[in-house]
């Protein structure tokens, strides 16, 4: 039985978005949203009858052609030309998951009644969302400034029977889609093409996708790092609340408390230790993981503001009798946030690889490369290589995109955010972190098997679940499959929302 989410101008948060996605909820416009959309469209129609002066994007050209006035008989053609001419995407096709978020956020933005679209246009986007119709959108082409023009053009093409969509795992034309559903194409009215193409929904969708995954991987970095700590016969003192009370960064406090919780009733952690200190990659997990948590929280706040905003141009204010051209489509807040998120997530991978390195180095009670008969067997030597390679790649991806800008549109768009490039890079960093943590989980669980005693019931149960997918390595085998299985294990774990988004 389907659940429903009403688009009613209430603010979306990560927990709500996660619920909408995981429950496969259908979208429905509330009466309040319908009234706002229709009121704005009626206002714009009346305005067009009574004014002769140029209004950007409504009866003028676009970008550097803003000073070219368009005859009233050509306003529909103007909007269709806009959508067609801006569909210049390149690169790989983005995933259905991200496209679905683009649809959700575009619908949300148009529902506020400041964009001048027809109700039929919003309802057709809802039809796409509810029927799992995914317009084909490409990863390259947006400067992240006049909105995500090219990606949003590809998202909008099927409204007018053009472009391509993925439907029931098959790529079909926009015209074929109209035939399957017996739909008429949307006849775009004044301002509508601009309302569809101006906006930050490409950057926003990537950002929210990355944030949902980052919250989960941040939790799992703590969990897997704690298994590594146990496998390395680490000490518990660095997680004392006293240490963190005198340097009270929120993420640091949260990480230390969580790790102590994971270690509750562990025999291994309470054993007498021969060593006085652990390396930083174990001892400083609260400080390093915590800094990433604080970054994730900051970036989350930025993106939640964005997806609950109106980001097209010009904006229509019915009650104030104003149509104002501004710059809400500029992606600078998102570009900076995405770069910051990528840097912080790369650091979780960086410190994870260092723990892997320590575990395979033959220190303390652990055999070199965590395998019996080393020499004949290489054991976990090369999984660490793989992790190191991915960490290095993440460092390259973490180079900020937001520090760049290239003038476009004949100088009218003279500063751009490059937030779309920041978005696609950030996703690669987040996906790479999952693989690094999978290698650490694979390595840490192997190290734990050499321990003299039991870890906590919680950690033992987690390793037991993992062992159903990835067995102990007793002699060399093809470990690629183990890494893939470990990554799939991480991906399949369901974590309580209170842990993820508190």
C-alpha cells in the first residue's frame, strides 16, 4: 500500500527525505500549494496583458540577450526554445536516485507560488516522480550560477515530448513516453521554461544524496574504527568524557561517547595493556571523526535551507505586486558546502587507511599482514594498497571547485560558482569512502580473530553478521570479491534515524 507525502510548503529535513525515499511515498500537492501556484499564474497572466515594458525572461531573451524584447505571440515558442537550446549536457548519465531527488526538489520549489508556472506543469513533474519516470540527465554542463541550466533542461525536455527518460529500466524517447501514458505535451507559457531551468536542483540533489550517505558513513566510521581499535588491542582512556569536556566540540564529544558505547562490556578493552599509548589513527578518532561530524552538520543546514527555498528568476510576489529579477539561482553556498563536505569525508577515509596500515604492519600481537605463514601468503598486504590508492584519489577530488570561475554568456554571467562540479566530485569522494571503510571492516574483523578474548556483545554481533558475507582469510584468495561483499554489507546496513540525524 502506497504512502503519500503532501507538498504543502512545510520544511523538508533529512529524516523526512529519507522516509519519503525509503517508503517510496507518492507525492500529492496540498490545497494550499495548489492555491499558491494558481494564484501566481493568474497574476502573471493579468500582468502580461497590462504591461508593455520588458520583464527579464518573460518577454525578453535570456542571459546576454536580456535586452531583446520578444513579441507576445512568440512567448510560448520562447520558452520551448529555451529548454531545447539549453539541453547541452555531456558526460555520464546521473543515477536514477539523484534524478528522483531533482524532481522532488524542483516540485518543492515551484510549490511556493513565486515562479509563475502552470499547475499542469507541476502535476506532470509529480507524475514523473510517482511513476518512476527518470529523465536522462548528464553530469557535465552546469556552471552552478544561472541555476543548473543544462541538467534542468534535460530534466524538463520530456514535458514537451523531447529528450529521453528511463522507464521500467528501459530508455525511451520523450515522445514515446507521452504515447504510453496518453499525455499531451505541456504547452509552456510565459516564464515557465525559465522557472524550470533556473534553480539549483542538480547541486541540491547531489548534495542531499551525499549528505544522507555521509551521515551513515560517519556512524559506520565510528563503528568500524572501534572494531579496529579492539583488533589492535587499543586503550579506552582517549574516549573518557573528561578529556572531551575540556575541549567540547560537539562532534568530538559525540564520537567519544559513541565509541565508549560500542565498547560496553568488552573483555578485550578492559584487559591490562603493555603499551602506554595508541597511534593517532586510533587515539584521535574523537577529534578527527568529530570534526567531520561538525562539518556534516554545517553543510546539512546549508542544504536544508536551499531545498526549502525558491531559486529561479525572476521571482513573483503576488501580494506585493512585484516581479523582481535577482540572483537566487547562484550556487555559491552549495559550492562551498560541497567542497567542505568532500574535504571532511576524504579525511574519514584518510584516517581509516592509517588504521588499516597499522593492523597489517605486524605490531603488537598481530602477525604481518594478518595471515598465517606470511611469505607464502601475502594476506592483507594489497587491500591496504587499494585503500591507499583510493585515499590518494579522494585527495585529488577534494581540491575545491568553488575557487574557480569562468565568465560566460558574453560577460553577463561574469562570476559562477562551479557548484555542479563540486557536486559530482563530492559524490565520488563519498562513494570512495564506502569502499575504504569496507576494506577496514574486512581488515579489522580479521585482526579481531587474533585477539585473546571477546569484544563487546554489540561488536561481536556485528562481526558475526559480517562473517556471513565475508569469511576469515586463512590462506591467499582473490580478495576483490571480499571487498565487494564488504561494501555491499555496509550499504545494506539499516541504522536508526535517531543515530543518523540527531
